C-alpha cells in the first residue's frame, strides 16, 4: 500500500551517460540550477542560495502527474578540480537523508561522462523511493540534453524580462497577479480560467487567451506563489509552437515603491515553425514570441501598477 513504511535494503545506485561537451560546460550546468525549470519536463522552479566558499543550498520544486507539487532541498559541496558536486537532502526536505554526488570524467577535450550517484537507504516510503529514482533520472537526462544541445538551445531559448515601477506596495501589486481566477473580468486578453488551489500557494489553471495579433491559445499552468515577493509558473499544457514556457512575476521593493517584473522563458519547437507561415525561421519566431508574450504580460503589469497606486492614494 502506498505510504506504508518498508525496510529499504537498496544499495547506493549510479546512472551515467556520455555527452559531447567539455567537462567544464557540464559542471557549470550542474552548479547553476536555473535552467532546470525550462529544460526539465517536471521541474517547476529551482532556487539556489550560496552558503560560502564552495557550498550552496538548492531547493527544487517538482510536479507529479500534472496535479501535485513537491519540493526537496539539498546542501551541496563543489569540488571544481575534482569535477564533483556532492549533495545531501536536508532534514526538512521531502527526501530527507538522501545523499549522493555528480561525478564527471573527461573522456576527451570535448566529451564527458556524467555519473549521478544516489544513496536512498534513508527512505522508507515507497512513494519517496519512487520520487527519488524519478528525480535522479530526470536530472541526469536534463543536464545531458542541455550539455549536448547547448549550441542549438542558445537559438531556441527566448529569455527576457520586463520591469515596471509602481508607486505602491508589494502587497497590493502582488494581489492582482496572485488572483488569477479574476483575470477574465480584469484583462481583455484572458477569456477563461478554471483555477484550483487545493494547497495554499500552489495553483493549477486552464486558461484561454488571445495574443495581440488575434491568435487564440489554450494552456494549462502550475504556479508556486511566494506571498508578496514572487510567483513562478510553468505551462504544462503548451501552445503548439513551444517545447517549454516558464516565467515569473517578481516584486522588488524600492525606497520609492515597488518594481514589478515579468520574466518569460520560451523554448521554440523547430518542427512547429510553419505555424507562423511558410518559410518562418527561428529568428522570426524569436521576434514573434518577444512581441506577443511581452504585450500580454505588460498588460498584466500595468493593471498591477494601477491597482497598487490606487491603493497607495486611498
């Protein structure tokens, strides 16, 4: 039965793959978790905190079955010369006690063996064991894919931010962007949202929108809300043009008010380029995405600004 404690006799396991990339490139991908949210199909958000020297902490939020989000926090130690990153899940982590290491071996100047070792002997729940194994395979395949396809991804990934100042409070600016279920009555480009928030701060919604050129889109998204500071999102039901779409709403207080920022990271699907017309290039798609995504999100930002400033004057 799921959740029933078991005696875990599993020995530490490792999984490895060889990629066409220098070891330094692979090591940089492992130490910087930010790309995970748009390169991994299951990672919604990753946050890294330096702890001094070669140590840091990384928290990763992962989606399961398109309907549940769970998180894990790892303390990590980097050995750059030894091409190794050791980690251990903290006591507060969903996978507390799991430990392991990323171990790299330079096969040649431009080829690297990546091994991800993991000891799950501290886990007693079948569900946690399954999560740990799934996460290991997903992280390894994501890093390997990013390393091997780094040149192509530099063209296919569109990553930009739009900031907007508001003379108001973070609490009021956040409220408008948090209350996504009310967007159809507040935003002309949103015609429908079906939203659930069974766990506080974790939202799932299906949304119908129209781009600035009149194209309709239906998407499904998951959002993680950090009150008055950040909302991160990942589309798990994507428009046909994209392989991934993630982003955030960021609220940064200043002495004069608040800077509200929208970030989009979109990964173009090359096989879908004809959707935009015969002969469409990746550069054409990049310009299109920058325009339509920014147009809609700036509409959201302006609404957030207006509300925050109205409340400040009240």
